[in-house]
C-alpha cells in the first residue's frame, strides 16, 4: 500500500536540427490558440472557452497525440500542426510504460 508503483507520465523532446525546442511532459505541451478555439467549438460549441474548457481541450489533444505513438510520422505531423513550438523535425517520446519512441521527418 505505501510503496505502490506510480505510473510514469509520458514526456517528449522535440528537436529542430541540433536545437531542442521543447522538453517536458506531453501534458504540458503548449497548444496553439487557434487550435484551442477550433477544438473548443468542435467539442463544446464554445467559441470563447473558459479555463475549464481550455484545459479539457488541451488534455484531450495531448491524449490524442499519445494515442498516435504507434504512427511516428502522423504524430510528428500533428505535433507541428497543433503545438505552439517551432516546427520540429524529430521527437523522442518516453511512454508511460517507459518505452522510448522516436520519430523523424
């Protein structure tokens, strides 16, 4: 009970050339404002989302990204489309099972 194994949060490193442009938890990826608004309308019919809707959209999008881990090219495409980071040409994702997944353009 006291030493229950904790699950590992998925983390990701995005790179462009030799530069790391993001390194952190997948759940903390910065999502573009236009994508937040677009998906808020799609999911909640809310063109002016409150903090709760914004958080729900971001959580759902990062979960969708995580579900794409078996298709690295599609995952990289969505990362570049949805995130407010400069375009990445590769990533390394550490899954909740502590598995390393790499993708390149």
